[in-house]
């Protein structure tokens, strides 16, 4: 059945993104971004630099394709479609929002450094953070309750990694997380779900449900 979106996370996410836009545009968060960004990007050593530079791509379109593909292979076609739709929509929304607030990236200014390849576009908002938040919004409800905090923590870690590698200010990440949460909530609410709390149906054989032994 089709379930309507829960508008609370949509409204909350868009409000966070709008606040970030207004705060950056007015210059109110420049000093805070500089201080907080300096702390979050403080080097932890070469080994950490390499790991974070690799892990930050969990918020990329390549990660979206990989996650969607892995879910499809496991027979989770509904979850795969939701992940693909949410990730693509979040990335597209972030790219569409960038012209609203042209902003240099940290490594282009007086503070920060860059540990990854030079990204395209301006700094606000963070597309990687948006993708990570959108994926969390559509996948967390399909997981056991005990696993959901780990999904949320992963999206936050991706956001932190964008500051650590020197390509985003903290307020860029905040906007991306808000935007991705809103997009993910819309996709999650609009997805076709089963009566089993959003879990995919078992894989079929020849058009019939796969048999299971009784236990």
C-alpha cells in the first residue's frame, strides 16, 4: 500500500536547510564555521586521513549505486529502489541548491586543507551529507530498531568527514543533512511497502512465493 509522507521530518529538514542558508548568507556563522571547522578537521594522523578520505565516499552517488545493487542482489527490490530514488533525488536537490548560495570551500580560503580530489561546484550545501541523510531516512525504518542508531551515526560521520577532508564548512553539512532528511522522508513515505512494516516480500520462483520450511 502507499503511505503518505510523514511531514514532520520533511518540515524539520527543510527548516534546518533554510536556517543554514540565511545564516551563511548574512555572515552570522562565518566565525563559528571557522572555529568549529578547525576543530573538526584537526589532523589525526596519516592513517586516519586515508581512512576518512575513503569513507567520505559513502555519501557519493557511487555508494548509492553500490547499496542499491547489493540490496537488489539480496532480493530486496523495494529497498533497492527506495535507496536509489532517495540518493539520486538528494544529490540532485543539493546540486540544484548550490547556485542559491555561491560559497568558497574551506581549502580555498584561509583555513582548512584538502585530502580528496577537488570537487566541482560551490561549498553550500554538502551533497554527500544530503545523500547520506536521505539513505538513512529510507533504510533505517526497514531495519530492526537496534540497528537504526548505527545508520544515523553513519550519516553524521559522513557529514563530519566532509569537514575533515577540507571540502565543506560545518554549516554546509548541516544544510545537506537537513535537505537529505527531507528528501528521504518524502521518498520513504511514497514508497510501496508491504504490511510487514516496510519489509520486502520473499523472493519468488516462477511467479510464486519461495517456499519455506516450517519451524
